[in-house]
C-alpha cells in the first residue's frame, strides 16, 4: 500500500515540478530528511522517486531557461566545494592504501554539490529561503516524533534514525543541532501566537530528541548552538528564557543513564573507554597527517593508514592497543577535521575549514548589521539561526566523520544566498536615502 501511495504522489508531483523546479528541490530535500539513506540512491525501495524528481528539476529548469543563470554559482562557498571535491578526488587517485569505495563516494559528493549548485540558481528571495527552511523544520519535527517511537521500541540511543547518511547517535544529534537554531529564528520572527507556539514546539521536540541520543558531543553542540544564536542575534536574555522552557520540556528525557554519561566529560579521571578511544584515534590521525601533510593517504584510508603507528603509543596496555588497532572492522577517526587532514591533507582540510569559518563569519556580520538597524531584522534573525546551527554542528563533528553530510553544505548555501540578499537590500536602501537627501538639498538650495 505504501509503495502504491508513493508512486501516486510521485506522479502527482510531475506537472508541479515541471512548472516550478524549486518545488522539486523542496521535495528532494524533504525526502532526504525522511529517508536520508536514499539521497544518493543507495537503497532499492523508492529510489526511483529521487531519480525522477532530480530529472524533473533539470527538465523544468531547461524549460524556464534557468541555466542561463549558471553564473550565480560562482560564489565563494561553491568554489570551495569544488576545491574540496577536487582535493578528495586527487587523494583517491594518489591513495597509498586501497580506498573503500573511494570513487563511489566522490561521485556521491558530486551529486550532493550539484544540489547546491541548483539551489544557487533557483533560490531568488528571502521568502523562498524561509519556505525551504520551514519544509525542513517540518520534516525534522516528524523525524523527532518518529525517534521517540523508536526509543520506546528499544532503540535506546536512536542508532540508525538518520539512515545511512547520519546513522549513529552522534550524527543524529548533530543534524538536529544544525537546524535547532532555525526553529528559534522562526519563533522570534513569528507574527502570530500560533506560529510562535508551533516553532517553540518544534524546538522542544528537537532538544528532547538530542537528549535522547545521549551524545556527549551533542550536548556540547547543543550548548554552542543556543549560545551562539543568542550572541549572533543580540537577544541573549530572551534566548536564555526560551532555553529554560526547552530544558523543562527535555527534563523527562534526561534519565539517570544520560546524566551518568554526561558526567564522563568532567575530566581525565572520568573519561570512559569511548572517549579514550577517540583521543587515541585523533593522535594517530595527526601522526598520519604529519607524515603526509599535502594530500594525505587517500580519502577514507585512515582505518588502514593508522595501523603502522600502533607502536607509537607505548603507554597503552596490550588489550586496549589490540582493540584500537584491530585488524577486523578497523576503527575510523571519529573527527571530521582530523579525517580530512589524514585522508586529504591540507589540500582537503583547508576548503572545508574555510566553509565552516564562512558560516561563523556570516553570523558575526548578522550581529553587526542588527546593531545598525538596517530594517532587515527578520532576514537577519533567520541568518543568525542558520549560522548558529552551522557553528553548533562544527562542534559536533569533532566526534564524527561528516564530510559527506550534504545538509551541512545546503545550509551554507542558504546562508550565502540570504546574506547576499540582505546586503543588496541594505545597499539599495542606502542609495535611496542618499538620493533623497540630494533631492532635498537641491530643492532647499533652489528655494
């Protein structure tokens, strides 16, 4: 029955997407949240939906002559994505070890960045950005409710909630943190009480879901994203008041097991084995980078590349060393930045770091523009929300490998377009004000 319903909905969407390709993008991104493992057509059931939608978007763009605007992709963020993809491809070609499906993932990243290019072409206004973010927020609210159901069924830390795209608990927490401040931005710019309460409810669902993952990196990212939204938006006191409400809403999910897990972050004496694993793996990753600083050892080759450094850890007991440097199901680095340094060297780590830094800097620019009261406070608050999400996510990925997570790049694209829209609006306002003052001065002189 579900298969038939999916087919019917796909057929209904065909004329709508051809008439307005941007609608196809909304459908595509929404489906990525509901069934994230399907974004790159990696599954079997329903994968045709994504192929059909993607093709329809391209056909619709061709009919509307949208490809004449391809120059809009010549933005700093997209050029950095191209650089990153090129660095990853080069590392695969020059890999010192056999890369697990290296070319396959390069092609996946190419398709993901293709989505980003289409967004640069199709998105033309703040209202379209807001619509896209609202669609994604609705999908995450649905996924959060689904997550609670999963936990009641025994999925204690919501492993696999995000499918193959972000399947472990840290990844689930990180992706919700990426969008949590957007819900706050929607709340602070609500025009009605109903919109305000809906946005607050979505934020509460997200916080509760993050707590359910029992992710320590998620807790750090959560605190960072909320704090940075208050900082960027210059509404620290109001955000603090909302945080109290969100904490009360999430309190029932903060079980004793959750509190005990969070206590392991208190110091070296309290670090349990999983945190100790990561520290050892990070050190090994930096050793790999030190010996291969330019292009690394090859994308996704860290599990193999680290093996020759096992004797560089004399303080490890034999049992723990065998666990970290095991030959079956070899461990990954669990740190996006060190993963790129190890696998792709500076050539790959630099563009990714600049993308993250760009999100932070746009948040700072939004903060500065809010102080000068440009008349774009609503747009700026949404920009603050997107940038605060990126900042919190940047903290989370110290504990996960997230190079292939397309939603990060999508949010950076939205931030780029929104920032440009705000800047252009502010420039036009200034030019209008200058012209008006000149007219007044001329009229005064003539009189």
